[in-house]
């Protein structure tokens, strides 16, 4: 079963007025994020669903501040934020300071062949004033 989120950004106040929790929908086409000046982002997790099949679906950190961590063309595998096999997920939270630029990458593995996934996911994070 595939669940599709209809809202790109959902917000809620958390703890105080200086911290705001967010869910941001992304795909491979728009998976580049920049932490605004004067802000800190705390990543809490990835929320997603994938078809009920024998394939493995993964969300990787592609790069942080231009440092490539995952590059499928060069067979480089970086840190995993989410995997449908539930074995190799990265521990959260991750804290990114202001002006950090990071990219995520969604993949699927079918019969040992890794390729880009057309699915979407939600990035769950909170934004705090510095």
C-alpha cells in the first residue's frame, strides 16, 4: 500500500515559541535543504511508506556542505537515514547549524540493483532560533 502525503509542510509549536516542529515532503527532485541563517535544525527522523514488495527502500545522506557522502555512479554509500529493512538506520537526532546545506537521496534495491526511487518521504525536524 502506498500512502501519499497531501500537504508539503505541516507545522506545530513545540515546547516554546523559539522551536517549531516541521514535516517537509521531499522527493529526489527537491531533496536539497539549507538551514537558514540564525537557525538550527534538529532532524528527528524520516517518515515514509513504500510498496509492500521484496525490494529495499533507503533514504541516504547524499551530501553535507558539498562533501559527497553517497554517489551511486561511483559506488559510494554514505550514511542511511531510513531503510525499509530496519537494520541500518542512522540514530537521530542530527543537529545542523545555520547555513548547513544537505541533500538526501531516495533509492530502491531490486534484485541487488540499486537505483533512484520515485517515492516521496517526509523529513521531520525542529527549527530553533540561535
